[in-house]
C-alpha cells in the first residue's frame, strides 16, 4: 500500500474510543515518559565496612561512587568544632548565637529564634541526636563567618584527611546538587573523628538530649539495640535516601560501616545489621592501622603589596590595653602511636607576659610569604614547632580570605630558659589602627590575637 492509499485508509477508518479509554492511554503515556526521570531521581545505594583496627576492607558496594551525604555532613561540622576546641579557640561553654539564616532553614531543627544562644556542648548534642539543621548553620556561621566560607573550609579539611571525592556546600547537609561524598570518604572521616578526638567522640553515643524543656532522642536506631554500637550519624533527604555511618566496638574488634540510599530508616537499619553480622567476626583484634593523618596543604607564596609611603607610626599599643580571651594552656598533642602532632597555642596572657619580660626573638626560621614594611604585627599563637606555626597561619589566611593577603607570615623563634617556641605572626601593618581592626575581625572568626610593635 503506497503512502497515498495509506492516508486514504486512515481517513476512512477512524475508530471511536470511549473517553475513559483515551484518558487511560494518556495517563499510561505520561507515566512512560516520566519513568526515566523517576529512575534518575531514585536514591542510589552504596555500602562499605572497614576493619578499623587494620584498615582492611571487609565489604564494599559502590563505595567510591558519588552519593549525597545528607546529614552525614554534620560529621564534618563536628570535626571542625572539635578541632577548634582542641586548639583552644572554642570551649564547651562558649556561646553560639542563632543566625537569621540558621533560623530560616527547614526541619529537623530546635527552632531557636535569631539572637537566641546555646552553648557549644548543647550544639554538639543537638547535632548528634536531633540532627538540628538550624544549629548546624549557626555553628558554621560562628566558625566560618558564613555558610559559603565554612563549606570551603570543610572541603579543604576533607582534602587534608584524604577524602578526595567529597565536596561540601553547607554545614547541615540540606539538599545541594554539588554536595557529594562517597561511602569510603565518610568512613575515613569517621575514623579521623575517633583518632583525633577520642574524648569528644564519646558524645556520638548520646542517646537523648534535653533542651528548652524538650527531650530529643538520637535518630540512630542501632544505638543501644546492637551490641557494641557507639554512634555515629544518620542522614536523610529525598535525593539521598536513608544513610547511616556507624561504629561498633566489641571484644577487641572495631569496625566502621556506611550504608547509603535506604528506602526507609527500617530498611537501612536492617541492611546495616546484616552487614555487621556478616563482617564483624572477620575483623581483627590486633591494632595495626596507623591513625588518619591530616595531610596539610603546601604554603603558597603571595605577591608583595605595592610599597606604601613611609608613615610615622603612633605609639605602640600597651599590652595592658590589649583585650584577650583565655584559652587552653600550651600542650603537645600526640596521636594513638605517641607521635607528636604539634602544640596547642599558649594563652595570649602568657604571650604578653613573655613579651613584657623581654624574651628576645631570634631571626625568623621560616621564609616570609610576602614583603611589607609596617612596624606593627598580629600574633595568633605560640607553638613548639615552626611548621605548626606556619600551618596555623596558613589556615588563618584561608579563613580570613583576602584580609591578610598583604602581610607576611613569620614563625619567630623565641628562647626562654631551656625552652624554645615559635610565635605565629603576621607582619607589616602600617599602624596600630590597621592591625587592631584586622585583629578585631579575626576575633569575630574565633581566632584570638594580640597587636604588638615589631621588636
């Protein structure tokens, strides 16, 4: 039959279908068209189990494929918080103010209003149990200034820990197409949390949290219902499905496991139980794994600023006029194997006292990263090693953005009796006003500092 006759045939025979049949056909066609999109939006599963005593992989399923972390993101928010506590920049009693952005996020949340406060310890427990999005945002804003900067710091820390396929975009884990991770990366983070902050890690076992007259129970259904589980975090969004990272210690064995993409929390927990039952007895009781070590990024030299006309500086700022905030006394930190990780900064009061006693500095051991001629400096800490001082200054540059770009970072050695330490200083401020303004901004980022005149 040629094309003309086919056309005539179609014109002559036009079957009449009931309207209900036509509606059904249209619905079936629409479903067929939507099926690929629905399949693409379906949460994708992944899973991994690692023997944390040895580092051996006991099970993996798409462990290196990108997945949405959802509230597993808060594990990194907590890592950043614990790190600042260990540095002495925060304490459990420090106050966190709820921000406008934090109060505006969707649940799960505590429901604080802008300006209301809670302590760091309360914030940590709110993240561990309730997985409070508003508190995560407020904590991120307090540490990083805003969500964009805090997410950048989180991603940078992920790279330092070896989490090569993770990118963070916010502190809470609320949906963002660019915020991705892998099962392997999340287990790396879980082990780093335990390796670096064993004291704080115990908070992941918190079963309930009381705040504002309400009691919030931990979302982790395995906690208290599977022998040896001590945390650590759940997560859920429509795109991610139900996620869980958990840690189990029992009879000398220690495993960490991750499950992504569960259809329900019950299904997720069931799969996690099955994986743990299958792998736990294969784990070793002998510890051979080295602790997760943060790989610090290389320091990058910055272009020298345009020379400024010489200005007669005002009088030096008396140390007595410098407002300081006390934090942890200096101590050397070690990992599980006893290897020295570096020193926490001394108190600013102790640094000021050393200056007043006239401890004479030696020429700087570390090369300058810029050139500036101003006679004022900002000191952010004192460390047992010059490398620790330089790494701390690099991290401070990262958090402060372009604010410190014109100034050189120096690790200034100081001998006091038989002891030797290194002052972490940014040099080259033209006058005390510029240095004081910069120091004030650093304090708003929870970075303590003092202003001094170059010796």
